[in-house]
C-alpha cells in the first residue's frame, strides 16, 4: 500500500495530538511531522517533503493561510487541507492553493477522505509555464470584492490558474450538499464568474488575463487575516 506522509499544524496541543493520533491509526497514513504555528509548518514541510499538510487556519506567528501560500509556492506537489471554525473563511482559504478547507466541526471520516483526495490530486497542481500558482494570486481578495460564492471562488481558482479541463475541475470541486459537479455545471459557474467580473470576451483565456491584471501590484493582504 502506498503510504501518505502527513504533517499536522495546529497551535492547540490537545487538538493537534488528537488529530495526529487519529490520522496515525488510518491504514496507509504516516504522520511525519507536527507544527505549532504557520512558520513551523513551512519549515517542517520543506524538511520532510510531506505529501499532505493538515493545517489550522488560525495560528500564531504565521496564520495557516499565509503558510499554505508559501508551501504551495515552493512545493507544488505538497497538498494542503485547511481546518477552520469560521464558515465565511472557507472560500478564502481555497484561494491559498489549498486542496480544500474543512470546518472543525466535521467528522473524522471527512478529514480522512479529504487527505486522500488531496494526495490523489496533488500532481494536478503543478504550474504551467507562463502561469503562476494560485498561491501567488490574490484571488481571495477578488472573491470578497466581487461577491463570489464558495463554489464560484473554487472554480475560479482552478479555471484561471491551471490547465485542468472543465471535466477535471468538476472532479475536484464539490457542489452544494457535497454533490459532485458536472462538466456543464462548471461551465455555467465560469460564465457566472465572468458576468460578475465583467470579463470580455467570454473566453477562458480572457479570464486568465483579467485575473492576472487584477492581482498585479496588489499587496499580500491575505497574510494579515
């Protein structure tokens, strides 16, 4: 069985140990490191080359959002699963290049499944020549400014910054109620995003150009969340 190497980053010691113990008991999982803050998470990820980092969004020194952005920028094959207690931050977290963001109220089985999905999808996050990774784009700010839904934000992140087909995006993003999306649903979502952003012409290439022009020159305001 292929072993998934995992890092757990959480500043609350009791919660971190509970997550570590739960994941360590899962077949095919190996916890190779722990971190108490975002900066430690970045350092441990670089040293271990872990496959997946399970990380709290709200941590001292460097928050999980900033840490996720730094890890995905330097280690594109390391996936991030973020945990948050705040419903309204789920879409912003996704813009940091994380595979997904779960609420801390989720079931342990939800976290296990998320880790497996993150591991399975990690290689699809390699940046294309001439494009930057989602972690380098201030898409979270765009999502808030243009009133994008969680679904629209997640689809925008993949449509604007990867070469994934709409079919591949549908396989990665879940719709309402955790239901799988169809290729047609992804296309309709992209159309809604372009409507909200006022992108013309209505092509994916134009969407990519628009996103790059929007984020150019913007400061890294998400680091201060």
